[in-house]
C-alpha cells in the first residue's frame, strides 16, 4: 500500500463517489463517522513526530518561517485576489474560504515525499500549522465576510475541532511515544499504528466523498463554478511556493516541501466546521469536497512537476545552515 498509495487514494475517492451515488440515504450517517476517522488519521500522523524532534524543529527558523509565510500571508493574498470573482453566493464563498485558507496537514506529507520533498520537516511543522490555522481562520473569515459572520458561524465547532482533531490525537500520540520508549509492547503498538496511515487516509477520503455526493443533487452548478478557481489556485501557488522557497534560500527538499504546503489545503479538517453551519449554508460542505477531488488529481501532477521546478542541481545552502 505504501508503494501504491496514490492509486489507493484515487480508488478510495472513486469508491466513495460510487457509494454515495448508490446509497444516498447513508450520507447523514456517514457524516458522523468523519470526525472519528479523521482523528485516528491525525493521531497516526502525530505519532510519526517524536516530541523531542518537534521541540528541535521549532529552532528550524527558516523552514518554519517559510511555511508560515506561504500559508498565512501569501495564500490569503491569493484568495483575496480571487474573492471578488467568486460566485455571489454566501454558502459557496464560505466553503471556498474555509478550504483555501487552511493548510493541509495529512496527505501533503505523502505527496511531498513522493516528489522528493522533506516529509520530516513537514511532519514536525504539522502541529504548529494546525494550531495556527485554528487561531487565524476565524480572523480571516471575519476580514473576508465582515461583521455579519457572527450571525452565521458559531465558535463551538472551532473549539470542538481543536479538541477532537488536534489536542486529543496529539496528546495520545505523545503518550504512545512515551509508552514505546519504556515498554516493548508500546513499541509494537506504535509500529502497528504507523502502518495504518494509508488505510486510514483511504477510509477518510471514502467516507467524506460518500457522505457528500448525495448533496450534489441540485448543487452541481454551484460546485462547477468554483472548480476553475481551485485549478487556478494550484497553478498560482506552485509559482508562489517556489518564490518563497528561494526567498528563504532553502535546500531543495525543504523547498519542495514548502511548495506542497502552500498548494495543499486542509479540506478534511475544515469539513466538520462546514457541516456545523446552518442548513441554508449546507452547500459549503459540498464545495469543500469538490476541492479535495480537484486537489488529489492536482497532487498527482505536482509530484511530476515540482521536481522540475526545483531540480536537485539547484545550489544548496552551506552545510549546517538552518533550514
């Protein structure tokens, strides 16, 4: 599965679409499965980041600085440039903002690694990116949508998402690491959990798509109108990520990781936030899932294109440079 994980993910998306079409009545029930499956996926992701390495990663100033700049300065500027051209529908705009303003923390590690990017650095930056987006996402939404945001968005889902999808999986991962450091049974359990990454990602993608496909009925036009923006975002962020990597003079693996970090979005984690919106904004969730479908295909292209944008013959920083 590790060798064929891209095919596994594409197969999961296709299977989810087929399941959603064949059994639309199962959609509401599957929505309740999204958070548990996603929490398990993030637990396994965090398990691969030793707590000691996480602390050391905070001293990798240039890489973290580049990751924060590309995700929380460059991306909002790109989204702001597109915002005026988005369909004039509050639910559609909400969905686009939710998904494009939140950096990915799960399969970005996989696709970056396939392109020769530094998966280790991305893994270590994952908790910081998650916490930063949960803090800044409400601020960005307020800036884009204005003071009326308080009338349609509650803070409860954001707090719940932080606790269920970040705090609990991260604490459990660190407890498992401590157990593995002291007991053989802990090491066996940690190794077994590590092998579950690909199946859990596939299960998450299948569950998300199967739960949302039934909602496409009557909303297909709204979804189709945002697809060009998602494609444009991938194109623009390839160039923007490259510029940021060169600005910070990162080595090639770190630079490729920054390109992927800026382009991939956190659709799976923000989806529960969209599902908690009022019924008149329900299409926001479908708009988010559409981004996932476009992005996974885009990542297959990125795996081939990014190594050409940042070839290994590029000069590297001096040995020992902080990246």
